[in-house]
């Protein structure tokens, strides 16, 4: 439970206005010092029930907004204002609340609302975080739920455009997620097909510069599971479950009619989509090492040859291959060290 709460704190916090929380620390610092003026241009903070009503009425303009409000009602979840440091909002399945930060604009909050409630919906279908999932499945699932929640924002933006209101779209275009609304509109223009447009937005998520930040959260989380499960002697039940990607997409990536909008779910297992960085691969190998040797789990049964590693030159290997390299290097290092000592 505490592990889950910890993860929620880090992963389900909403992105910052600049989207920088998922970027390297030095980037973060740069942005922080850039525009001190912006702090003074914040809209006055209104937490009144009237504002909540205005926000709900704005959402009711779109079909996705109405559906989202309806879902929240059915689930008995509460929608509240909460000033959360530098975060748009969050969803907490334990407390059954969706919190929105009143310090941001109505457009920001409308976007956040559909995003966070989409997570609530996903969680009601399939646990958003399940330590039973094998590492490759967990990563696939993690990417899927985030890309899906972000693609839902694009549906909201488009439905508002159809009502003649461009404010959500324009706001979205100023975020690091802009590529997704662009991909949605481009595809919709071409095919006039909602599912294809939503799929295009979804697939674009994997090209965003914030994506590695999400991968990092899952790498960290898997390391936590490995460590905690050994401590609590619950390791047998961890990292054992496979879920077929088509089934996963069919359950999670659905439109309001219940149809899966993903055109080709198998794509999500490709190197271009299911990848982490070299550093993350090393951290994953390190994080799972004790667990794997204690439980005698092979890299294959941990799904390590299904997770790809993206290299700077554009090539891909697998985590399994990286693991071998790391092991060989470690062996070589201890050999030369041994030799040096003996030669003296
Ligand atoms: Zn999210």
C-alpha cells in the first residue's frame, strides 16, 4: 500500500505547465530561473463552488466532458479544488477523489480533468499499477495508460473546436504535448475518423520528449517492488503476470461506444515504442539483480528480451543484451582487479 501511495505521489501528479518535471534536473533548473515575471501573471486563485460550476458547464459543452462527469458521478468520486505545489491536479483511487489546482486557468483544469478521470476509469477496469505484472507488461501498461489519458485530451480539444471554441486546443498547443493535438487534427482532417485520429495522437505520445521521464518512473518503481517484496517476503507473487497487448488495448483504449481505437496494438511492442534509455536499462538490471538471483528468475521469464534499449546512434538492443554486456564488463573488471592484486 505504501509503495503504491509513493508511486502515486511521483507518477500521478499532473505535469507542470511547462512539462518539465519529467526532464533532467538541469533542464528543470534552467526553466525555473527563466521567467520570474510569470509568477505575477498568475490568474487570481478562485476556489469557489461557482467556479467549479463554471468549469463543469464548460465541460458539458463536449461529449467527452459530459461522459467524464457522468463517470465520476457513477463512481461516487469527488471533484475538489486543492492547491498542490506546481501541479495541475491528481487522481487518488484510495481517497476516490480528483483534485484540481485552482491556481491554473479553466482550460488547464478542463484538460487535467479529462486526463485524471481517464486514469480513474482505467484503474476501475484494470489496476493501474500491479506488482504482479512482469517488467515488460508493466512498462507496456504504463506507457499505454499515459498515452491513452493524453489522447483523451485531444478528443476534448477537437470536440470543443467543433463547437467553435479553440481555447482548449490553443492551450494544449503551448504544452510539450502539442505534437499529440497536431497529430489528431492532421489525421482527422485526412480521414474524418475519430478512432484513427485518436490512434494517431496516442502513437505520437511515444515521440514526446517527456516520454523518457515516464519510463524512469516505472524503472524506479520496479526496483522498489523488487526491494520491498523481498523485505516483506512477498516476492513469489511479483513479476509473474503477462497480459496480451491486444487484450490490454481492447480493455483500456476504448472510445465512448466501447470500441478499441488502437489500429494496430502489436506496434506497441516494437523497439520504437517499447524502449528505455541505456541508463534506465542499467538501473533496471541493477534494481532487479538480487530479486532475480534469489528467485532464480531468468531474464527471459522477466520479459527482458521484450524491452528495447534506445541508443544515441538510433539503434536498438534489448535489456537482456545490455544485461549480458554489464555482466561481462563486471567479470572483466573483477578479473583485471584480481590480476593486479596478484601480480604485485
Ligand atoms: Zn497521467
